[in-house]
C-alpha cells in the first residue's frame, strides 16, 4: 500500500485468490469429478470403481469450499460460477452416475454399494446446500429437485432421470412431500448422536466422514 493509504487493503490478495479459486478452479475440478463419476466414453472407469472415488471427491470439494463462499464477500460473478458448477455437477452425478449404477446393480438396494453414495449426496444437499444462507433461491430449488430424484433411487429408477432433469418451474410445495422419505433414508440414531463427544462434532456433521464410516446416515427431522 502507498503511504497515503491508497491501494488494496491487507486482505485484498486473499480475496482475489479466493475468487480465482472459487470462480475458476473449483468449477473446473467439479466438472472433472463429474465427468469421471459418469465415466463418459470410458467404461473402464466404471468397472474399476474409480467413479465412486470421483463422487466422493466431489462431495469433499463442495463441503470444503462452501464455508469460504458463506463467510467471504466475493464478486457476484465468482459466486455465481461456483454455485452453477456445484449444482450442475451434482445434477450430472445424480442423473447419470448414480442412476447408471443402480440400473447395473443386481443386489438388493439395502446391500448395494451405490446406496452409500446416494446417502452421502443426499446429506450434502440437505445439510450443506439447503442449510446454507448463502445459497441463491434458484440453487435451493434445484437442490430440492435433486433430493426428489434421489428418493427415486430407492424405488423406480426412471423417477431419478425425470426428477434430476426437470429444472423447469413447477409447484415446489407439492413436490416437497417425497423428500421426507429421503430424510428417513439418511438415518443416524439420535441415541448415538447424543453420546458423541464434543470433539467429534465436526466429524459427525461431515457428510464425507459419514460416508467413510459406512454406518447409518444422519437422521433429519420431518420438515414437511
């Protein structure tokens, strides 16, 4: 800074770095993760199981970068690019990667591997995106539609494609009822949560940590 106080403030460099990260780097990484998860043009990615790691990576990316969007004042174009990349990548994963896996999996739903990823993505949407005050209304609306699509993964597979692809305007209130079933899928006993230590609070709230533990998922109260 100059002696007269002109020039960028002490935090300007950090903000510029965050805007570059969230507005350009993160959208690109989200796109790469979604492409790997959907295994486009490379069936070996699906047979090797690498697509699962890509879905988990996407969950980590969103979870680790969202606090910066919530706590920092950034340029609108950077924030918009971030949110569009996040919701677009998640929609791609739900409509393609998770749906394709459910259709190809012959195991019962309770025993199939993709269910853990379905629950992880569902928890990310409910505990992070919909709970975030920084999420624009448009993003929240699309997140609700993705939750509706995830509910379809527990039943008829075609429901998923229809729900994830439907980003047009509609009566959101009438479409919220099926989401309560997703909350029932995200199960974590309240007794176990009550015995968790204070030091485990962050881990208990981490959707990625819940996926890695392989246990039940978070139980959310009925809201509708």
